[in-house]
C-alpha cells in the first residue's frame, strides 16, 4: 500500500476523471456512482464528476456502489466518482503489484 485515503463527502461531491495504481475502495456510509474507462481511454480532467453524467461522449462503464460494499479499480483504469448521498464516508487504499508498470507518481 502506497497511499491510504479517508473521505467524507456531501451529495454531488466527488472526484473528477483520473487514473492511478490498483485501488480498493471501501464504502462505509452512503452511495457512490462510478464512471470507469479502460486504460486506453483513461484521462485526467478538471471537469467535476457530476458533469460527466449527462455527457453523451463519456462512453464509460457505470455502476453504483452501495453502503458497506467494496470496489476494486485495476491499475490504469480511468474513473470519476460522484457521491449520491450526504455524509458519504469511506476509505481507499492504492497499491502496486511488483513487476507491473507503475501507474502513479508515487512509484
């Protein structure tokens, strides 16, 4: 594990499109909508996550992470995350796998 994050967010807050190393995302409270892109389509963006929901060109895989669920994001997969409820709480752990290409600046 090279990075651990604790997060608390309000409804419609979240993270814009980005990518990094492998990550396990544990949601303790609330609900999150995930937009995911394979590495060949991954990007960094400053556009708020809520703005991606109506974009027809996003072509993202989408899912909703319910409370008390985990979501694994493979290294290099782009993703934007939107909190769907107030007081969304969770933990994310980023990690590298030895021998793989590092997808983050923390390598």
